C-alpha cells in the first residue's frame, strides 16, 4: 500500500489489519475524533448484533 503510516490526523487503512476492514488514525484532532464517533458506534453496534446472534 502506498500510505504514509506515520502521518498524523489522517484516516488510513490499518497497517496490519486492513484486510479485516480496520482503519487507523494517529493522534487525531478533536474535530477528526468527533467525525469518527458515528463510525465507531456503527462498528460497535454491528459487532454486538453479530455476537447476540450466536
């Protein structure tokens, strides 16, 4: 992948777990973190849904 994994405050594929759909952000600003909160909640809700089906 052609990403700078040392760049701050930018959403990029996770350097190890990108194949699982994970993302990463180094040292996010408050604004960036606020934008990510809905995505974090969605990921949590999907995980909880999958867990409860078992």
